[in-house]
């Protein structure tokens, strides 16, 4: 671990600090270039944009530029480390946008005393961008911030911790249930964790047909008798009944989805699930339960984690670059539920396609095919752009 720490620090420091830089996309080597790039030539596009703001997409980088913005209140699993300490993560997100979807990013770290102050900051700088990716903002403020920005801006606003996770979970779960001979409408689903990611995952699954979802947090089952629920989890609460604890909920459950913390699922509860269950233990870097612990109890499970060293990694890099690529290409004003559903179905479909040699080479594999250890595509699959971004752009066009 000490070696990994030093290698990570060296990676971020050398040969120059940080992971992002700004490069010119046009030549600026002659007097003529200079007169076009700046004064007097630059006045021409200024006038065109003043006459019609839509021309910003024609004459500037707005249509391919996303802001990755945080207040640093929920950075990875590290908690409220502050805006500045969140900057390496935002720069990392920028690399993924560029590497996978060719999207340029400015990372922006905001010191804000209140959610409304943060919102106003984003509104003030929004004309620069074609989309806003909110990142690592703690619940419940993240819900309020995203909703208010959607109301006030005419460009896509997307909180990846919520919706990116939801899209990948939905895609993977469709495939896992199919392999287990089950369907989303008939599956009994238990969530451990009712924060931003958990609530968004549950809502998207409901939209896609799930009918039996039980949410569990630190205090127990989310039911309508509790007086500590808020607007973003109240709709997911069930009627009060005999199910009071995680152990109660896991009896006969078909699916467990953990978006909570290390060791959140005791191994003995795995044995109480229905035949051929699905377990997604997504806490990072340490999941709610390790695959070795699960398979020590039973061998009929399909399992996913958030880690790259186990099969079936639920990785947001499969979603957000392509979701934004599709939205930007369609010049969408928002990212809709239909666009998220389209992305989930596209990812699900891609996992069923034959895997190209390029992917096998990237992961040093001899073979890979749809099955219990491959229910979701790999992040380096070159077909993701066509499958996911294409599906999102099509859904965006239908919604216009």
C-alpha cells in the first residue's frame, strides 16, 4: 500500500503537477494567426454570438466543454475533505471525459458556505459550458443543488454520483437477473444505503419496472412511519410492517445492492436470500462483502463490486462520458430519464455482443463472453461510444 501511495503521488507530481492542461486547437504561429485568434478578428464571432447566443456552439468550444464541479463535501469515501482537496478527483474525471469521449473539461472547486451560494456560483459561470457535471457533493444537499440548477439552466446538469451509478447498476442488473432466470418486475430488491446513489438507483429501477424495493439505512428500514425522511427518500419508503431490519429484508430477497460502507452485509445473511440471487456490493474501495465471503456461503450467486480486481466492476466511466457525448451532440437542454434508460439498455445490450480482440488485449484475457463473470462491458471497449452515446443522442432527439 505504501508503494501504491508513492506511485500515485509521483504520478500526480511529475513531470509537471496535476493531470490536465489547456492546449490550443488552432494555429497561432504567425501575425495573421494572431489577428484571427485575437484582435481584430475575434470581434467577428463576438458580434455573431451577441446577435444569436446559439452561435456560441459554432464559434467557441462551448459545445464540447463540460464543467466538473464540486464543493468537496463527499469526496470518494474520504468524506468532507474540502473543495481544494477534491481537485485531484475532479482532474481525474476530466481525464476520463477526454480519454473516452473526446470531451474537454474545466475542473472547478467551489468554496461555498451554503447550497444556495454554490448554486449561484454555478449559474454565474454556466454560459461557458455545454454541460455541468456535479461531483462529490454530500446528500441531501446534492438533491436540492441539482434540482435548482436544472430549473435555472438551459444546459444538461448531471450529478454523476447519483445517476451515473444508477445507469450502470440498472444495466448490470438487467443482465444478471436474466442469467439467473429472473425479471426486474418480479425481483425482490434490497438496498443497503439510502443516500444519493441508493435513492437514484432505486428510482431508476422503479422507472424501468421494479416493483418490490426495500431501502435500508443506518436506522433500519425506510418506512412511512419514520419522521426523519426527506423529499428524496420519502417516495421510496414502504408501509410499516414486520420487516424492521436488514436481516428481515434479506429473507428470500433476490437482489442485494449495497451503496453503503465496508462490511455492511454479514455473510450469514447471504444464506437467507432466495435461490440464484444477485449481490452488488458497491462500497469503494472496500465492499459491503467480499466475493470470497459470498462464495464461501453459496455458489449460485452473480456478484458485482466497484473494484477493478474482481469481475463485473460497476464503473461510472461506462456512463458519464457517453451520456454527455450524446447530450452534447444533440445539443440537449437537459439529461432526461428517457436518456438514462436508453443508456442502461445500450450497456446491457453491448455486454451480450461478442467481445473484440482489442478488449481482450487491453485486459490480457484469452476469452470473454456474456455470463456470470461478464454482465457489464469493460471501460476500454471502443464500441461504447457508438452504443451508448448513440442511444442517448437518439433519446434526446425524440424528446425534443
